[in-house]
C-alpha cells in the first residue's frame, strides 16, 4: 500500500497494490497491518457504510461534534470528488480543505482523521461510496458545514447547483459552526 500525504498532512491518500490480468483484478481493500505501516496509525473501525448516489448529488459536509469519526473512504463504482475540511481549532490547517478524485478505476482511498468535516459530489452518472468509521453514527451529534461557504472556497468540479439533502442545504458556514478544540 502506498501512502501519500495530502496538502493537509493528516489526510492521507492510500493506493493499494492491484494485481490484474486478463481475468480481472484483486487487491486488499483493507488490511490493519498495512494501514498502520503506511500511515503510522492504529485505528479500530467499528462501522462500514455504503451509499449510492446519482450525478451531482453532494453529500456533506458532515461531522459529529461528539464521538468524532475517523473515516477511510473509497469508491467501488463511478467517480466522486471527495473533500475533507479541518475543523480542529488547534491545527495549523484549521478551516483549510483538501479534495481528491476517488473512483472505481483509480481505486484510491482517503483517510480522514477525527476532527474533519467530510463530503463528496458525484461526477459520474452514479457512484457507490464505501466508508469505514472509527466511531458509531450518532445522529444527535451530527452537524453539517455549508458546502459552498465562501470562506472555505471549495472548488467543487461541477457547473451549477448540486442536489442536496435538506440538512445540507441548511448547513452552517464555518463562522457559525461548532468546531473541535
């Protein structure tokens, strides 16, 4: 597994070793030992999630203010632009974001540590998105950060308005958001 630090060093892009031939391909999508060797982190994942969305659906930017979740994310069908926003006030990169194209074709994964808001927009006709979390989903602690907050300036690679859930359309800008110490 190859690990590459993003512009926010705590967010890591992971690329598995893929073995392919005329029959198809094989790769380990997760191996705790390889994850620890590649990232220097030992994490226990407690929940796996799987979503399917249509083109221009934007999910996020979500986080849990208590019981924050670290997430290991990947795409198994289609392509998305995946975004992590640092919400840790004590961090040098507070309020900064990183975006990565994840697809079934490139097989890249993204590690987002606890303390980040997370979201993605679907670029293909549909996309299936998988993510492992280090904490259980707790809806009472879920928060949404405004996807198009001009202070963040996220360069979403779409024209026009995305398709949003009501909670994401009503999300708060960074200046009003609950953040982490």
